[in-house]
């Protein structure tokens, strides 16, 4: 079956770095997405990876290893506004998205 | 641009009632979809559409109907509400269904069925 795993909750300190991991198993693969979702709000797009390697976008970076079925989202210089849930989603061979349950990130001062 | 507009934001229904969740986008997106989000679970696709006049079922279509008469609008109808349909519903759109096409989400509808 198709499956996405990511930690349920993580805690980090303001100004620090945090890495949110995601492992996936899909029938075929057409890319890996990360979305941010603040409490009570809609998800918003953060990143897309389809090739192996690291993609950097300001304070946020996303990494993909296709051979390992693994991705991570790296957040640097954490700010209180980064407190949110981070959703990992893999696109299968039929271009359907398989979503993880999300990782709730708590930032402490 | 308004993006994806979803109404209502909150709704309480009694078991057996019907209702329609409205979704409209002004980005000329071909692809539109409805998801439900439940605690501890990933987003689950209910129905989707790849263009006006075309709809298809997602992972959890039972109890829901959709239509796509225009590019802009994609309403979701609950035929006879059940407590199991208590959830947060999101409408989303994108330019297409292929690889890098990111989704734009509406603000969500919190639905409670008593």
C-alpha cells in the first residue's frame, strides 16, 4: 500500500534549527511536496522536490533521497511564527497526492 | 486576486440534512479538488475535477456529490449528513495535475454533524 510517515510533534527553540523527516512508500513517484499549515488555517505550499538533493529557499530547505524514500524539511533561525503543522505529500505514478498526517512544530522562546 | 474562496466557514447540521459547500477560484485553474482533514490523519481526497464538465472520485467519495459546470466553481454536496462526516473540508485548485503543480487551498469549512 501507499504510506507516508512523519513525526506527530516536535519542539524546538527560537533561533535554532529543526529537521522534520518524512518517509514515503508510493506506487511510482512524481515528486515530494511540503506544505505549512497554521492552526485553523489552510495549508500553503512550501517546496517541491523531484530530483535527489537539497533545495534551499531562504530559511527553509528541503531534501530528497528517492532511493531511500526519504525527505526532510530543514528550518533555520526559527521564529515564533514558524509554529505550525508541516505536511509532507508524495505524488504517485497517477499524479495523486498521498498525504502524511502532519508534524506539529512547537517553538519555545 | 481572491484566490480560492470557500463558504461557509462553519456549519452545524443534524443527521440526515443536506447542504452544499461552495468553492470558487479566480485563477483560471483547470484542476479543482475537495479534501477532508481529520485529526491524526492526512488530507483525504473526496472528489476532483480536471476541467469543466469532468469530475472523478477520490479516496473517500461516499456520501458526497460534486459538479463542475464552469471552470470557476466546484461545489460539494452532502446528500444526507452523517456524524462520520464531521470534519474540516478544504477546496483546492491548481493549474494542472502534473508533477510540480502546487495546490492553492481555500480557507476551510468546519462541519459538525450532530
